[in-house]
């Protein structure tokens, strides 16, 4: 079950209030067949705990790994995954579309 945006954002706030480093990943653009719509969220803490989804599971691992760097250095990143991208095949985005995901620290 995918949590609602309200659940995800409330959890991000609770994690920050508890002193955890947190990153928020948001689908900012899609082309073709994409597993999750624009605006879908995934939150990740410094321990690798996460809630939500930006791809229905096919690129979450790569986004979570990148989120660790975002939490560490505080610099947002835009990630792109697509069927023509060798990285996308490696992480499993084979649905025929492309997605762009913004990963940013939660302050």
C-alpha cells in the first residue's frame, strides 16, 4: 500500500523533529509510460528508512542511495531514469517511459 502525500510529508516532519537527517524525493516530470505520476513522493532518512514511492519500486534503490548523499552534503539533485538509459535498465525501469526525480534535503 502506498501512503498518501499527507502521511508521507507528516512523517518527514516527524523524522526531522526527532533529529533525523531526511531527504524528500519528488517526481517532477514524466514522459510516456511512467509508473507514478508527477508529484509522487518518497522520503528517506539517514538510516535508509523510507516511506512512499516515486516509481512503483523499479528505481527506488537508486533514489534511496542518492538521498544518502543529499542528506550528507545538503545539495539537491535531479535524477533522470528512462528506458533508453543504461542506468534505468540496471535499476529496473523498463516500463517504456522516463521520469525525473528531484531529491532535496528536508530542513
